[in-house]
C-alpha cells in the first residue's frame, strides 16, 4: 500500500514538474482584432498626402466648380514623397485620390473631372499610379482616401451618385495593387456646385451610402483592405484633427450604437470599455495647420515639441498615427515640412535608442502555471509572439525589474498581447529611489502600445503593478528608456500695443533676435517684455544651462501693431467689449448676432491709418463645442468709410473639425477701414464668435 502511495505521489510530482509544456495558453477574451487589424496595428505610423486642385486654388475645401485645368504640378515626384516617408520610419502613404470637390488624381473612366483634363503630362498622367509605384520601390503600403461627399457631382444626394462612387472604389481597388486602408471621410453633405445647381444638399450619412453594400463590394474586390471611418468600419477616427488619443483608449467600440447615431464623436478619443467590436483608433493630424499646402503656412509648420507630443499622445496611447505631409504646387513634400519631420525622426530615434530592462533581472507575483513559456523574461526578449501571462483567476499582479546598478529612466513602454484581447483597466509604476518605493505613474489602459513619459529618475528597481483588468493578464513587451532632455522653445506673444512677451519653461534662459537672423546663446538675452509697434519677425530659443542644450527656434511674424486700431461699429452685440477681437489675444472672445439680429452680421474696424494690406485672418473660438463658429464670410475695405470694396468672400472650410486661424489673401489694396461680415455659421445659429481679427500687411510678405 505504502509503495503504491509513493508511486502515485511521484507520478503527480513528475506531471507537475513537466507541466511547463502542458499548461494551456490563455483563452482569448472579449472582442478580438482580425488578422488584418493586427497587421494594421503593427504599422503604427504612416503618412497622409493631401494633394489636389485645392493645392492650386489655395483652398481647404473646393466648392466643386474649379477647373481641372488648374491642376499643373511642375515637378511632381512621388518617389520623393515615398523617400521622405520611409526616412521618417513610416510604413505607408494614404493619398487623397478624390477630395470633396470631386477632382480625381487618377484618370477615372467614370468622369471627365480628373487629371486627364489637366495640363499635367498633357492629360496622360496618373498620380495614384505614380504613388503606387513609389510605394513599391520603397516597400511602403498604399492607402486611399476617396471622399464620399462630392461637391461637383450633379447626382450627389441621389441614387445615381452611389453607383458612381462605388464604380470608382472598384477602379481604385483593382488597378493599383494592394491597398492597405480605405479612408472614408466623415464630412458629408452641404452646399456645393453639384453640376451647376449651386445648392445645399443634406444627406443622412448612415443611410444614403448604404455602407453594408459598399463594404461588401470593397471586401469582394480587395479583402485585405481595412476600411476606416464611416460605416461598419474596422478602425475609427480619434475624434479630433490634432492627432491626440485619450489616455484611456480602448480599441473597442459600441459600433451598433454608433451606426444608430447614438455615439458622439468625442467618445472616439477613448473608445468604449464595453464595446462589442474591435475598432481601434487612428489619430490623424497635419504637420501644418491646414491639410492642403498653402504658402502662407510655410512658417507655421507645427513646432517640434508639438510633433513630439503628438507622437506620444497617439502611438504612445494605443492609436496609429496618420501624419499629413501636404504636397506643394511643384508636386513635392515641401522642404519646410521635410526638415521638421527629420527633426522629429531624430528625436524619436534617440528617445528609444537604448533599452534598459534587457539586462535587469525580473520577478513576478504570478506566472501562468509556473510555466517558463509564460514567464516574465518574455517581456524583454524582443519577440512580440512570446508573452508573459498569469493564471486564469489572476487579474492583478506585479512585475519587478531589478537593475544591477543605479539606472536613469524617464520612459516606460508597455504592450498587451492584443491577439488575445485588450484586458488591462488600470496599472501603476513604482520605482525604488534611495531605497524607498515611490509611485511614479498611475494609469488606465495599455492596449497594443502605451508609452509613458515622466521626469527623469535614478532607480535601482522598477515595479509595474497591474491593479485592475477584465481578465487574466497577457503582456508581450515592457521596455524602459532614458530619453534625452527636450528643451521647449519659448512662447511668443504680442499685445495690441506691440508689447512682446517671451516665456520659457523651468528656469531656462531665453535669447532672441528681431532682425530675422537665427538666435544663438550670443544673441540678446531676454529679461523683460519689450515693445515693437512696427512689423517685426521675432526669433527665439530657450537654453537649459544645467545640460547646456538649446531648444529649436520659434519664429513669430507680426505686422504693424494694433495700437491705433479701434472698433467703429458692430451690427449687433456689445460694442464696448468688441475690443477683445483686436487685443492681440485670441483667447478673449466676443460674440454677436442673435435671434433678433440674424446673420449676416458685420463689424467695422479702423486701422488708424491707410495701410497696404493683402489679406486678413480670423481666429475662431478655441474652447467649447464649436457652437458659434463662422462658416462663410465677406471681407470689405475702405479708405473713407463710404465706398467699400469687396476683397474676399467664401467659406472657412473644415473649421468645425479643425478650428485653426483662418487666413485669406487677396490682391494688395490700400485700406484704413475693414468690414468683416459673418454670413453663415457652422451650427446654423445666428450667434457667432470671434477670437481675433488681423490683417496681413503687404510689406511683410
Ligand atoms: C476632414 C476633411 O474635411 C478635411 O478636408 C481633411 O481631408 C481631413 C483629413 O478630414 O474631415
């Protein structure tokens, strides 16, 4: 009997010891990504190219009546676009094959409104084809944006247009090789040319396009194409055009609710913890304020610090990053954008240069079945297929990395093994500093990738505590880095009276120039605000003395100051406080118009003297829910307050999703008085607001 018992116990022991190979992998939990979506997550970062007739008409949205003959790039070189994207570490390029004005960058057999009726290559060219070839040459994937809204098509809003739209999708998905992503813009319906009807056409986006049928056609034609945006999509908009995902970011969405019109777009930043479908976020943003190339924005390419923040708040927050590089009139990614992108690439490369956990020893509070196949060494082996997992019942655990020497850290990167679902709801990071544990981060979701930035610490141990999860834990990567210090360039502001203030973070010193030259640490040192009432270009850098590092240069161009400006009259609203729109501060907002004073409403401003001007700017309200943005305007000038000349009229396209400073240029004229008329609003209400109005002085340009 005793012998039997020993044999039995030995058998149990043997099977326990050898169970390493017998422990089952964790079961998948919740909605899962498809293989196509997993490949898409792995791409992480790719370029958007906005290029079309708008590039030549200087617009963000074409109305639909612009002539194809205006499309005439002089040096179009898709190989250059692909080289720039590749060098930035991007994995693909999405091109605006057709934007809202209906002009096609490929010679579609279904319309005359395309490159075939442009002077470019005598109508023999095909931009989509050139890009497809360039992508192939650089081993990049090709993606296509084709706007569902077509402000040119006579049948838009009627069934015939849907046939046209689908025919074109078929062309695009058949003739250019593999397309990794099809991008369907949410901007749909509104006023337009529509074959000469010049009218408003409103449609119900969820019904008009019959997305189920359209998607069916896409999948039949091109099953590997991931569809983004409207309809039952496989990836979602992140809810803003600033490229920022929420800190909490689920790759799940209640898509049924969304398709029933029950989800507000602001929820896209976070996704839905209880979403029934895997619909991950893609953060889109342009490297400049606008999506299309405008020469006036050559000095407004997003500052390097902003681009770095965008990287960390998109890719670092479980979203893919789609960064727009507008191609200019020559047909090239502009050198200003390329230079800034190179600076970004360099910073990102350096931030993740040396991984620090590889050589640390690791322990965990739980390893699935005590099996080495699931142990924590898998977190640092550089192989995304191997992972650390816990027992089925374990939803909280700690992973501790012990360094063999004092180690400096300011970044931690974590990845869940999302093929098995997104699980983590909350986690913290602790560091052992001077022998005591300190919490350095307390966060929520992880997902495909999460990167945390925190002030530099010197530590001997790092501990990741998963404090809440939907199911057992499955992570495939944890990494830590010590990214170099990025000194932020100073902020520049000028008030109505020309008083210029420079601000840098921490105690960094500031150096500046006002003659257009590049500032260095030998330039003038800033000590207090100074006045400049004439047109001036301020260039400045911040300098971190401790580490002897300078920031990038920030440049601000100013026209003659508004010291002599005054409000002459307003058609409604509180005239006394209208000064807010000429105080040099776009954050002080003024509103006019109401149910009794319906649009159009106007405001007249005296510039104090006759000036040569060739444009104006309107800074819309930045905070709130875009309730009172102006969508259409007229702009007049006068030298005597009696005769007025209309210098410009039109729309502030895309202002709802991208409420940037709107700049409109016109032929140089002499003006002492300007009249700005708000003719329509985005919301349809009669009350509209203005942050700031400015003019462009002809001599500055
Ligand atoms: C928006 C469009 O209306 C813009 O013009 C741009 O194409 C952007 C990416 O999407 O909704």
